C-alpha cells in the first residue's frame, strides 16, 4: 500500500516553512528598526513591534490578517483591564489583589471564542499594564498597543508582498497520495478475494490508516483554500476554487466505503459455507469490480484514461449485479446472505457515483 505518512521533521524543514521563517525574521527586524518612527508611541517600547510580527505571521495571508486583528482586539481588552486595575490600586487596593483580579478576569474573557487568537493575550496585556506601566500607564498602554499594531501591519504586508504563500501544490500532492492509497487498499482486497485468501484484519488496518490520512489531507485542502484568499497569486491560478474540495469529498466517500466494504466482504468470506455464499463466478466478478473501482479511484481526475476506467467500473459492477440477481432467482437461501452480497454492490456503486464527476470527460459534464 502506498505510504501516506509524512515524516514530521520534513514539515519543519519544508520549503514553505523555511520561507515563512525567513520572512518572519526579516519582518521582525524591519519592524524593530522602523518602530521609533511610529507616531504616538514612545521609542523605548520599540521591542513590541517584532512581537506584532510574530502574532501576525501565518502560512496564509487571510490567517495573518485575521489573527493580527484578533490579537489587537485581545490586547485592547487586556489593556482596559490593566488600566482599570491600575486605577483601583491608586485608590488603595492592594496590588496583589489587583494582580489576581486582572489574571482571573483575563482568563475568563479568554473563554470568548469570538476573540480568536486574541484570547490568550487578554490576561498578558492586563498584567503588563498593571506591573510595567509604572507612573505613566496611559503612555505605556498606548505605546504598547500602537507598536504591536505597527508590527502586525509590517507582518501582513511582508507576507503579502514577499512571495505570498500559496499551498495548492501541497494539497494536490496529498490528494494524489490519498488516491493512490485508496487504490492500493482496494486492489489488495480484490487480489485476496480472488485468491480465496481474504483476511479482514489487514484490510481493517488499511482502512484505519486511510481514515487518519484523510484527516491530514482535509487540513491540507483547507489550508490551500484559505491560502487563495486575498492572494494575488491565487487569482492567477487556473484551478477552479472548489476543485480540491470536490476531490476531497469524493475520496472521503471512497475511504468510508472501503471500511464498509471490508466489513461486507468479511461477512461473506468468514463463514464455513463461503463457496455457497460466493460461488467462483460471483467471487471473481466481485473481485473484478473492486479492482476496476480501484483503478477509477486512483487514476488522475478529468483525463481520458479516468473516463475509460469509469466505464470499466460501471460495466464490472453491472456484471456483478446480474450474477447476484441470477443467484437470487436460482436458489432460496438466508435473506441475510443475500443482503451481504447486495451490500457489497451498493457500497461500490456509492464509490463510483461519488467519483463520477471527477472521472468524466470535461465535454461530458453538465454545463451551468
């Protein structure tokens, strides 16, 4: 079965991660260098500008902008808490109680999901204002917020201008790997079934690996879709905006169906009367259908070959349905056995129908 796992160290050393690291480092240095020029902020707090870069630099422009804005909102809320606590300390409240109050309220407010990335900064900003504001809490607070905001602006601009991140290739590669993994799992099932050697445990293990891989691919596809938002490079891509999502949905159906097909085939082959449940011609027809579906799933979407494989899968399934129907006419048997045979056909039909839009020739697809 094709490997769907990626070494974790390769993620940290990938070209995209290295580019992000260099961009973040450069943006942080630039923000710190320019921070003394920011109006309405005191120069001694220039070190907060690189912090603004750090909280805004993400693998996509959309996430950079939204996370930076959410962080600023969280900082503003926390600064408000800190100024309120500072006023209470000036009125006679013991500072230790003020510290506890700011932290406690900050943690409570961090439960507001609407603050997003800014949730974790509420208590920190409040504590900074209370403990570091000194004799000029207002000046410290405004400098803190303005300088961080400047860093956020620098981070977003650098992320937008310097090779805006676009993750379409990574999503495409992961979808190809998932397709290959699904195809291999189905072929192994077909070969074992045809050779009277079907073992459900390896098939179940393969289905579990496919489910785990599907979760990883889903994250990659979501990242790819997000990376196109506000990205000038994304507008130049010829790939339809929902192409990856449509492929993912089809492969998700195929992955779930593979798990269900494993259970159905196990029901048919684990009994002592397996040759009665699956006579040789029906067994080979089912194996041929599974193999044809494997070829359709693993082939590249939208090509002439994919369209031919779709036709092969349809024809193979039709042959299996005819043979199962003929068995129902020729012999009387346990209803559960009949349903197990039909279950395999229904599951395979679901896979074919889910992948049909990806395999059809472009000229055969409905317009509009």
